[in-house]
C-alpha cells in the first residue's frame, strides 16, 4: 500500500484489518486470513486469499500492488554471483583463496564512510605485520574508525587546495579520510566489503552484500574532493601512490582518469601512469577504470601498458516497472525510484506539446524548456536523441514545471539514474513511440507508474555498457585497451548516507568506476593463491581466460547506438571469468625493463624516460619493439603487407604439458604461427613463438579482429587480435 499514511502503527494496522474485512465479509475472516501487518517502514499486509479475491482487492483505493508470496534462496546483491564467485560453494576461487585474507587493497578515491556495515571486521584476520600504514586523523575521523578491515586511511588535499580554496563547513566534505561524496565508499565496499545481510536500496536488489575479496584488508587514500565541481589533482594522486607503495599494499584500485587528449606516460599531468609505473615496478597490481565517454571510439583512458584497464558491462538483474496507460495497455521500462509515486492515474503528455517556447525544441526536457501551466500535474514523456541530456536532469526539469512523473525514452536503457523528486521510468525508443502514439490518439491520455520490481536471470547478459569508453588507445594504439570488462551497471554497494548521523546506506551507481573494483577484488583472490605472480602475469590471466559469450550462448553485444557484437576495443579479452583466471595454464609476463624499452621504441627520449623511472636509461634500438611488448594481446595499427611479432609464455600449469595453437585470423588477413606446438617441462618453463601477419588488401581498411588460442585440452589461453591495413596511398 506504499508509504505510511499514519504515524501511529496501530492505526495503520487497523486500516489493514478494515480493508480485509471489507473483502472477506467479517472481522473474524480477516483475523484468520492475515499473516503480517507491515506498518513501520511502509504500509501493507500479507494474507491468505484466493486468486479471485486477490484480483478484487487490487482494485481497492490505496492498493498499489498485489503479489503472490514466493520462496527465495539467499543470494548476493548479484554482480559477484553473476560472474561465478558464489560464496557458499565449497570448491571455488573464493574459498580456495580464503576470500582474499591477508591481502591489502589500496583504494585511491574520495575516502570512506567507516560506519558502513560493509567495513565491519568480524571474521577478519590480524593486520599483516608488513603493514607500515597509518590511520590519519582529521575532521570526524579518529583512529578508532580503523579496524582489521580498514587498516589504514590517509587524506591528501594540498594539491586540490592549491587549485580551489574552500571551507568544508560550507559543504558536505570533510578534511579527513571521511567520504563526503560516496564514490570511494562504493568502490571500496565493492572491492573488499565484508558480508552484510539484507542489504538493499529501499527494498530493491535485496540480498547479501559483499565485496570480491570479503576478508581482504582495505587501505584508503583520499585524493578526490566533493567541492564545487569536485576533482582529484595530480599532486595529490602522486602522493597517494607514493604513500601506498610505502605502506605495503598489494593491489591499488583507481577509479579515476583523464579525458582525451591524453598526456604522455612521462608527463607529470598523467599522474596515474607515473604513479602506477612505480607501483608496478614494486610488484603492486594497479587496476584502473577505462572511462565513461563511450560508445565513442578512441576515448579509453588509463592506457599505459603496465595498467589493468577495465570496461563496464551489465549483469542479469533488472528493475522492470509497469507503465499502465489509460487504455489499459501495460508497457514496461526500468526504474529504481521508490517512494515518490502517487499510485493513481495522472494526465499524460509529450514534452513537445508543452514547450515554453514553440520555436525551441523541448523534446528531451532541457531545464526551463517546459510550460509550467501545461505540465502541472502530468506525467511527461521526454525523448532524448543524444547523451547531452540524462534522465536525472530531465526529471528536474519536469519537477520544476510541476509535472508528477517522467517517462524518458533513450536509445540505451543501461545505467538507470535515480530521480530524487518524482518517479521516472526509462524506456527504449520502441516503447516510447508506442506511448507517443497513444498520446496522439487519445482525447485525454492518462497513465500510472508502478513500483519497480527486482528480477534476476531473465535478461541476456552481459552487454557492454553504452557509456564505457572504447578503444583503440588514442596515444599508443598498439597496446590493446581496455584489457577486460566487468560488472559496472546498476551496482549496489555502500554509500555515504544523506544524513551525517546515519550509519549505513546503500546506493546504485553505474560507471567503469564500479567495474574497476570488481577486478581489484578478483586480483586480491588471485594474489592470495599466487603471491609471487607479477602484475603482468595476473593481467594476462584475466585477459586470456575472459569470456566472449553471454548467458544466451551468443556473442556478447555492446549497448552502443547500433548494438553491434562487442569487439576487443569494447571489452579487451572479454568479460572477466575469475574461476578460470585463477588457473590460466600460461601467462604472458612482462618486466619493468621491457616496458622501458617499449617507451624507447615509441619515441620517448632517454631523458624523458629517466624522469619517469627516476633511474638513468639508455634506449636500445631493436626491430619491431613497438609491437613486441609481451602483452596478452596483439594489436597492429598499421599493417603494410607483412609483419612478424614475437611473444613468450610462461607455464604456470602442469609441469609437463603440450600446447597447440588455434588460429582465428581477421578477415582478409593470413596468420602463421611458428612453432605451432609448445612443449613445456621442468627445464623449458618459458617458450617463445612468432606470429606472421600478411595482408592482400589493395585498399586502406579498418580494424578487423581475430584471436590466437593456445590449448592443452584443459586450458584455453586466448589472445585477442586487432589488425588494421594501412596501404600507403597517393592523393
């Protein structure tokens, strides 16, 4: 029955009995029928009634929804279960790695809200003796805010203060590790949040919340500040990397990045590339977000070859919401807005019909574009043809004009924004067009927006998120980016509460920022199993074992404007598969010296590389070094007739094993692998091979994709391949 209408629970309970008595004919029948009266958080009741009685009571005034009782199994808030990390399974990566116990994940972000239940330390092991960090005090943050889960917390603001002078008393920000934004709390709990039963967002997505490595420790490095437009400066980011290396973290999770055009990897304005280079050289795996500028090509950020760069994908959870039209037709969209509904029919109109200025389009409901007199009391259909407007902003426009609901039609339906003022539902163009047809045909069109539901397993997933930045890299196109895709759409995790005195809050967020800590958590599990693996080996394991198929057995598609089949520039190796990544068979390892020689090959001077590495460098000229960096992928941006690249693989599986090559050449390209068989034993643990690419194309082409897979019958070590013909043309 929606929100409570009476503060007194007894009064609410009485209305429930009265309604049921009216339905069943007597108070006695109502008393024997009713099971529970819900009268504290919301108004409603559970009762034993027939199907016909259920249909009858659904028409009673004040009834929002009548649903049958069901039996539910305990499940996670979904993303970890979706990628195969089931916490109750006795033989999986989560249990074999002891849930990441003993590893330390550093999170460079906007801080943490330590009171969240996700950061309790029940079941946690002791703080590792190698830990050198501290729990830095500050505004509303004391040493006791750290525990065996949050073992360290620091804050860095000097760089930001140099750019923007501010006073935290005038904002929700804190001069301390405390998170005034929510982003850092969300990413930290996604990576390594402890178990929290019955977590939800206002009843949606209810389940057992946890991070990827629930028993890993967290070290918080606050560099991002929620002041004015917010931000994180290079000075603060570099200092955070520096301290994290000193403190002894195993993994760094960095959901921050630059927009294109990108700075070189030796430029101090590319603080993530520089800081991560030093972290990687110390054996620390650095995981970064790919950026949110998709689906436009060449927008991927964090492209340095020593980083693990993560794209965002959907999961199989949806929040279907019924839109009931005045002609009794029911259409469905997606929504996560709870508690703002009027629960009755309201007038329905199209934004173009109520433009404030007839000469200016109000189609996508830009601020100030709607006529308040015509919008008042109505549900407004808005249609967006681009990403210059979003549902949240449109809902503000509708609310300011006096509207009571929003139906927002957009070409992609992934990533549902939360609307604060009115109920809003996102639909695709097909549903939007059906609603518009009804508006045009009806004399007095009306509609009612229902509460959203949580549905799991009914949606083909994953799909690459529309907002996830795409490759190829605009600065080093021969380095495939992103490396991997992971859940990043409508992710429920801990968040900074709206009220400072409130201890716990969970929110949905979407972005590659959410995908990044998923991989960070998985890396912690792999690091627990294989503590001596290098960052490059771990990245290789992730890339070469990733999946290219969805839950329907078909290829993964992307949620861009055309919904094409996803390629390596969308998702790198594919969608992360943690179980297989723990035992990849072979890995492509890379040393710091190899990264340095790669930088030499792309034209960096010895002096600029010396500034990056802080050690004197002499570049050595070698053939094809640019293409021969030992990555778990092969990308050739400019194939002119023929080229041969070299790779080497390290056996991390059975000592005596034989791998054979399976080639899927890009269309129009011939591929030859030599040797075609790799035989490993106790002596031969690292073996090299060459791949020759030959093009017969007579015209300049675009990128085409293929793969090279090494298999021993048990492991399938797949490298994505991207090749572009570049015949020299005379104009």
